[in-house]
């Protein structure tokens, strides 16, 4: 069965520093990859997605991610974070032919002044 | 355009009771998925409904059931509640079956005492 591993449960950074949130998944066969953000007491908002094509994908709020098939990774990056980026971030994978999204356990990003 | 809405926002039940959670899909969306997000975990797929029929189910027992109505709104029913059912329940709608993007509602926080 497909699984998603987010290697860091918590990532504290200072404002304007770069950040990378790591994500690995178990199978590279026909997968679609997503990053979602969840602010306190809210639902999930799509940050970006990889469906096919260019392995570097850009999303909202200045985030980007790179699909690496050989390493089965899809790490999320931002060159300079803001206080408002403080939230929980979830990596998710959907396998072709399946309707369900499989999520990682999440990474809590805290941006300190 | 109205987004995905869920009701109620919060709910407290006791073990053994039954609960119904409601979801209104985003306008024009005919597919709805339900997820359970336990504290400190990523969302887990419960099931999906497409045109009023169940279309895919995760690893949840039969006491978790659902309905989708002709207007594409949906209900999640849980019978014989257990303490471990305490979680945030998320509803997500998508434009068509197999669509890559799911739009999430804010969730219903269920507490089972």
C-alpha cells in the first residue's frame, strides 16, 4: 500500500530564513503528488501539485517543490519565510486509478521573529 | 462561488451513540470524499461518493457509512461511537470523479467521551 513519510514533525525557523520540508513516498509508479497547508481550526488548502512534466513545481505563497523519482521524494521549499507561514503542512500522494489521497503525518512549521 | 461547508463545527457525543455529519459540496462538484484526521496525524481516507454511489473506501469498519444526495451534498454517519472516533472529520469535493484537485471544508471536530 502507498505510504507517505514526512521526516520532520516540527520545524522551527526564523523569519526570512529559507526552509525545506521533506517528504518521501513509497512507490513511484504513476503517482500524483501534493502539498497542502492547514492553518489552525481550518481545512486543508492546496499549495501545489505535481501531475506530470517539469519536476520543479511552483505553488502559492512563494512555495515550490521538486519531484525526484529516483529518490521517491517531493520536498517543499521556500527561500524566505514569513510569520504568516506558520501552519501545518501535509504531503499527499494519489496513485493513478485510485480515488484516495494518502497523507503524511504532517510537519508543523513555526516561524519565529 | 461558495466553498465546501460542513456542519456542525463541533460535536460532543458519548461512547455507543450515533452521529451524523453534514457536508455541502462546492458549487458544481459531483464528487465528495470524507477523511478522518486524528490529533497529530494526517487525514485518512474514509470513502468517496460519486453521483450518490460509494466509489472507493478506506480501511474503516461498516459502522462508518455515508450518503450523497441529488444536490451532491453528503452525510457521514458513524454508529456505535468509540473513544478512538474522536477526530476532525474533513469533507472534500471535486469537480468530477478522478479530478486531481479536492477542495476541503473546515471540518467537524467530534469528541467522544
